[in-house]
C-alpha cells in the first residue's frame, strides 16, 4: 500500500516508532536513526541490546546509528531527510531542503504552551488527560489503564494524519508539519465522558467496570469467572432477562427503563449475579449469543491468545529476531484485500544498515569507515 515511500524515523520508545512501524508494515521503506552506543531506550529493556518490546515496535525497518550532535552526523541526517517523505527532526531545516516533506512530531504535550517542555510518557499523559481519573474502583485511587495506551493513541493518530497528509500532498504538491501529542491523543479517547461532563457539569466518579450512563453494562461474576454484558435498548433488555431465566426483571417497575435501573443498580446487579452464579462463563456466552445479547468473557491475559477468533484473525505473528530468537508480537491489526500488510524483516540491530543506507547516499566505503572511526556513525 505504501511501497515506494521513504520514511525517516528519528523517534524513540513507542509512540513515534509504532507509527513508523505501521507504515513499514504497509510497505514503506523506513530508516530508523539511533544514537551510537545506546540506541533507542527500548533496547535497554534487555541488557544485550535487543528486547522483545524493541523487536515488536521496530520490525520492518532498516537501522542506522548516527551521532547528530556532531556536525557531520547532522549533515548526513539532513541529506537523508532531503530524500524522505515523512519523518520525525527540526521542521524548518528539513523543509528547507525538502519542501514537500511531511514532518510528524510526536511529543508529550505539543510544540508550544506552558507544558511544552515537560517530559511526556504514557502514565504522565494518562494522568493529565483524565483517563486515570475515570479508571479505578469506587472510592479507590486513580488507576492507569493497562498497556501504553497514551503512546499508542499518539502512534495511531500520527499514522492516520500522516497518510491523510500524503493524500493532501498528492493533490497539492505541498508538505506540512503535523504536531501530535500524547496529551491530545489520550484525551481524544474520551469523547463520550467529555460530552457527559460538559452536559452535566459534574465531575464523573470512578465506577470500576460500570458504565455510568447505562445498565446493565458492566462486568458480572459467573460460576467460574467473569462476563461482560452491554444492553443498549429495551428489546435487548427483554431478551437478556429471558436468557438469564429471570423474566421478572423485564416486568418489575424498578427495572423497566434504563433510568429506573440506574436508580436501583445495586439491587439489579445482585439479582443478575445470583442468576449468573448457576452456570459457567462459557455457558452464559453461548446462551446470550443465541439470544442476540452482547456479552463476552473477560479473559486473563494468557487466555486471550487461546481464543479461536484471535487465532482465526491471525493477530499474533512470530519473527526470527537476531539478538533475541523467536519473537512473538502483534501483527498489523487490519486486513486489506488488495494490499495486505506483512512483516518483511525483523527489527534492526543497532547500526545494522548504516553502511548500506550511507552507500545509497553515495558515500564510498572508505568515507563510511572514516566516519565510523571518528564516532560519527556506528556500523554493526
């Protein structure tokens, strides 16, 4: 889908690199630039320079190691930028040598404003965005959402707007600077809580696994585990009560409408869980599916990858990763009929493709060796 596109990836850790990886999965030639010696911080998650996380976040890329603090290194990167379509280093300098460039900045809090210089990582952005304020059990402390959701929200948004900018450039010939922040990206995950807050003017409480505006729509305990149920309209609620074996739930005035169910939530929940306690999660999922009621199991993490639908969709890939071994990771999440994504190469070792990429710039082998001897570049 993106074959022929050159992406220069100067980002590190998760958000920017994951955006570049998604583009690489779709065929773009992504060149990742790292610091000689240490490289991307994710490498250090395992002492030998290749961690499972780095492998998953940086597959399908060629890797070079260049010291951009040295003038010769900065010039090399600018020369790469001259030939790149999208990247993440100084928009003014890059656009001066490559006006059609699409330049994506991924930061914690944006390019300007009172927090622009503040360090931004996943949990920092989660705290400031309000997503932690919404997450946690009633009366409990704010709780982070599992996984690097702020980083990945920024990565997915950067991926989307970068491709939209490619369409714009195709129409107009003009590039542009795209300012993506973890703060804005994480807040963008919350359009419905934001709407409810501005509508009511009230700070939303932490409600654990409950939907604050809809019930039943939460996690319930079964005989052997947990089940998630979501009821959106009266017809679904009637079918739910029947499948549950408690038809009275549909006729009792306290439970006939969503508003009355919210008022009597604790009693409703106790009644539902009393019925669910008589059978296993798998049994209830089967019954509710037959009744066209939205319900699903709540897995422990190791159970996710045994689910037949996860296997059917091919959501896990295995890569022979030099420096690590067999690495399992998530595959590209979308199926494309004409131009499917694929993993063509593992994540690069530090400086693995330095000589190859610099040779494409026209540098002779002797010049590359001179730069390596001076520490301007590193060659694996």
